[in-house]
């Protein structure tokens, strides 16, 4: 038993990241998005217009001797990474969507979504790359979901639009890990789940009274965790309809701005405007750890995935 525990602890220690202590490497403004990759690197986008990749173990820029793309003139507000950790899709506040090759550091495709080419065109706010990497989705002011090509030859081309039926701003969108569904949240507190095989709305949840800032899927694509300005997180079972509410988590004293679920599906993670990050035991329906006054904005609690080895040990 002790030997098994020692091995687990050793493995955890190997992936504990170090904080970046070089001023030239750090972001100069708020971090709006963080993603962990299968290559044990961390990707971040910031209001300073930059996207950066770090080695989780050392906190040093990655890949070595490869320059990051030049900072955009405006803030970067959305980030999505392919399951194989080779590509990153990110979006600026005015709607410039870019696809980055993480191995070379080169931006391979760009799409100016703010250029209106049709009646259905609109600037993208939140973007999500499909697990297969062939398409991506965006949402924004109309509250609809637009499916775009992610292929180099026609990157950004609008392939179809899935209406939500509500003309309210789309705050966040995320593919399920199996690629069959897409979740989108709105400024009015509603959450929509779309079936990507039929391009139709399959479920809608009204679990929140205020804007839902973030949605995150469980690894098996059955559960959806939402974070809202009503200070709560709600766990939904997308297999049951209508309703589907499994649990509600309260404890933050201000807006909950982001949510995530651990790779094993046992823990929920949240970042809040109250400057705290909480780890929730989903089975026990309770907070098991709180990191307070971190100086973080709480905009992306995915950063907690880097801290799980510390929290769980």
C-alpha cells in the first residue's frame, strides 16, 4: 500500500508545474484562457494579445528556440486545443480566428469573422475546435452556433448555422470529447446542447438566473458543468431530458467565470471574480479545496489542472 502510494506521489510530483519567474516571458495583462495539452505543456491567451506555450514541468517557454506568434493588437478571449496537442484555435475580441501549429509556432490559417459576407455572418466570440480537427464552431452576438471549416484551403468558411431559437449573446461553446455534441451558453443563463450529427438542438437547460460564462464536459461526454454570474455551478446530465440537473454547487461570493472537470471526472473546478479557485468533489457535492487571493482573475479555472497533483496529495 505504501509503495503504491509512493509511486503515485512520485508521478504527481513529476508533473507539478513551476511558476514562470521571468518577467519577459509572463503575460502583461489578464489571462483569458488556459489549456493543458497531452504533451504536458500549457497554453495561455491573454488580454495583452499574446498566445504562449509553456512546459508544465519547468514553466519555460515551449518549444525551445521557436518564437511565439507576434501579439495581436487587441485581446485574445477564447482558446481551444486539439486532443493531440498539435493545434490551437484562438479568437480575438473583435473576431479574428487563428489556427496555430504548436510544433512550429506558425499561424497556419486566419479568418476575419468580423467581415460580413452574408446576412448570417457575425463576429465570433467563443470558438471550439472539433476533436477531429476538421471543423470548428463559433458563437457570438446572435446566440446561434456557426460551423466553420478548419481545413487550410478554406479555413473559416461557414458550412452551416444551427439556431438556438434565442437572440441572446453566446458566451461560451465547447465540443464534447466524443465530438457528437456541442454545448453553448448564453448571457441570459440558458445552456443549449446541439447534436452535431443532425445539426439540431437536442436539449436546453435553464439552470441559471444570470449569464453563463463557461461550460465544460466530463471525459465520457455525459455530464456538463456550467459556471454562472449567479455565483453557482450546475452539473447537468445531457442524457436525461428535460431538466437534467444533477447537482448545484454554491460557495463563491461573486461571479463564477470558468469551470472545468478533471480528466478522471471526479473533480469539478471553478474560478471566480472573488479571486478564489475551488476544487469540488462531484460525488460528495462539496468543495474540497479553496485557493484564495491568488491574484488571478478567475477567468479560466483550467489552470487548476496544473495544481491537481498538489491538491490531491
